[in-house]
C-alpha cells in the first residue's frame, strides 16, 4: 500500500506538478523579469547541539529521528538510491548518501533510525546498510556484529545511524536480519500481523512501531504488541490519496503553497518554513493512541518525518530541492531522554532504543524554534521524599497522591527570530486520557509573548485521577515574522511539543 502510494507520487504527481509549475512559470514570466524587491535573506539553516536543552535527573536529551529513508529504499532519491550491477550486487548512490550525512551533521541529529523499504534493504547484508566497512565507524554488538554507525562530521558533531525497516511496520535499530536470505525475510518484513512483531523485537532487537496510524484499525493496533505508533506522518499530511481517504480533508488544497515556494518570483520566501503552510496534526492519530493506551498497553507516540528526497526535485531559492533531507530533518524531531551513565557506544545506542520503547520522548516541531527549560514529571506527595520523580512512560499510584508538574519551555535564544522579536506566546495544555480512551484538557497555562526571557513558569496539577496525562504546547510564532514572509502564518497557533504520557494507576 505504502509502496503503491510512493509509486503514484513518483509517476503521477511529480511530472504533473512539474508541468503545472512550468505553465505557471510561463504565465508569470513577466513577474520573474521584474527586479526583485528584496533578495532572499538566508537565516540559520542548521540546529544547535541538543546539549543546549540540558540534563534532567541523570539523563540528557538527544535529538532523534525515527522514520527516514536512505538510498536502500527503492523509491528514495527519485528512485535512484541504488545501482544494481550486472553481477546482481547493489551499491548506494553516493550523492544520496552524502545528502543524508550532510543533513545529520548540519542539524546535529544525534541518532537517525532509518526505515528502509523491503526492496532493497532486505536484499543486502545488514552491515552493508551501515554505509561503512570501516571498523572505527561501526558500532559492534557483543557478538561482534556491526549494528550501527557512529559518524564524525566535519563540524565535530557525532551522529549515530542505525539500519531499520518499513514494511507495514517500522523496525527501528535492527541489529540483524530475521531470515537468512531475501526470500525468507520478505514475507515477515512486509506483514503487520502480531506474529511479525515478536521476531522483529526478539531476533532483530528492534523497536517496533506502527507507522501511518491514520490507515490502521484500532483492532490491529490493540492486538499488535508494537512498542510505539506514529502520532504524525509528514507523508500522510500531504499525500492527496491519504488526505481524502483517511484524513477526510481536501486532497489538493495544500499543493498551491508548494507551488508558491517552487516559483518564489521575488526570492523572498524561506522554504525551511514551508511546513507552516500545511502542517496539521489530525485527530485520528490521537484517537488511536488514546484508545490503545486506555486498553492497558503503553505505547510511545512518535512523529514520522518519512523523508525520501523523491517528491519535489525542483530547486528553491536557497539552491536546494524543496524536499531535501536537510530541510525535512530540521522541521521535526524527537527529544529523547537517555541515561548519562551509558557512555560506551554500543551501550549508549541500546540506551537510546530503551528510551524510545519506554516513552521518554517529546515530539518537537523544531522548525518553530528549539525548546529549552521544559520538564514534565510527577512527584509522589505521600512517598518517601527521597523517592525519584516519575518520568514520562512510567506509572504512579493514585494512593501516593502524585502531583504532575510541567516547567514551561522557552525558545532557545539563538533560534531564528528570538533576538529580534523575543519569546512567542505559548499555551500549555495538560491532556487527560480516561480509561475509555476519551481525552480532555484538564488544565492550561498561557505565557504571553515577552521581549526578554519571561520569569520561570510552571503548570502544577495535584491529585490526578487514574488515566494517562500528556502535555501539549501550542505556540503562536510571532518571533518568526522577520523570517517568514507570509506574515499571516505567524499569527496562528501551532502544536510545538507533545510529551509522552505519565500513567496514574489505582
Ligand atoms: Zn517510500
Ligand atoms: Zn516511509
């Protein structure tokens, strides 16, 4: 299904869009010839190191992306991600690989969990999916297998990247294939039955995720023993078929904004902010997530970047293709809390996977700005004062009289727009999911826009009743008004951060 959609894109939308774009360019040729009022002013296209976000109770934040296609997906890099040689061997397209590495380095992504389609990832040995045979770059399991790559960038940043799969499920951080050859892997990798989940978790030691939740039944989600599900998917957000059939919104309404950025006759649009035109979180994802966790199965909520470099190959004013790996890995990521004590590379890699499974994860639309100073936890009022606070993904008993707390975030001072326009207005919602899977906002705190850093602010919620609690932070990004030329887009609220739940039990 997913493969079909991608083929549809490659074969139908891509060329059609190009010809529509050409007609527009012809019709507006005069406009293009007019002298531009203002030259495109580049803003910082990179992201700060995740260390600016700080540490929390023995854990530090890592910037992690969990759904991303490398050259080993049949449809990545305009369908030319790999070269098949006459002897049947497959090698990656070096330009595609370089684009991916550039994205990781410039955006200082700490861990990239690849999710490649069965063709061609299942056809090659797992070590080949690491893009390196240099032992100093490979992370080895205790059995001596190369399981991930630790890359050192020219700017000094170090990034892990790990092989993985997208069939009907995502298997992130696979440490080995399940099955000796392509034929024996293909069926298991392409299925989403509960019988596929176990081998991917136990043999491949992967984090198993239900992707494209919009098209999955609640029954399948509840029966599956997956570790996580997607609560956003970029591809679903703009694919006309998915929009019409599963999200029930106008299929093509957003395509005009893509054309704006492709044409940009005055060279004054910043395509890194295109997401403001179309990004939308759809209720169907939260409905599935709420019902899944209400049935007693904690699942981590993740966001799917689903980048392929295969949709808009046309270049924009900044000289990059509209759907570049760099642009898409700048707009959204997870901030994952990882144990400080795991410093040996393989232990660190395993600790990151454990945190994804356990739900120590915030989904962040970082294109709006890098959040700092935030913290979601619960303390037990009636317990021993030395007992540690309760983290996301963990449970606390109602009997212990927990108090839920969230320290409000600020935008990192050096994120675009903040030095000039100050901090934006944010609204924090504490969302409660009851045991029937119904959600409601039980508390909110608003922080008005402020030129300098606003005083410390906190949401405090005593005596929560049993159920799941998560934080959603809305931002009205007026600090971006000097960056985003479509000023009206900076006047409306966007979801900036979504935490994973803390569970209160009886
Ligand atoms: Zn694909
Ligand atoms: Zn995908």
